[in-house]
C-alpha cells in the first residue's frame, strides 16, 4: 500500500479510491469517499462505499 501511494504521489495523482474496510484503510490515510461528496459508481457497489485518499496528505505517507 505504501508503495502504491508513494508512486501516485510522485506522478501527481490527486486522489486514490479503493473498496475496503475504513477501519483498516483509515489508519493509512483513507476516508469515506461519500464524506468527500463522491458517490459509488454503481448501485451494485457494496456498503460501505469506496474510500479515498489524497496521496500528498501526511497520513497517506505512512
């Protein structure tokens, strides 16, 4: 995970999305995409909704 976030940061990716547990990924700088105003791409996307992170944020660099 740290390698992917670092690679995204290096090439200027503004935002990363994934589907997974916010309990787990929240500790790695991710937050609910819904909280940032994004909606799941499909009504078939399971709950919880995708998580997102800004690769340049300090928490996502851990």
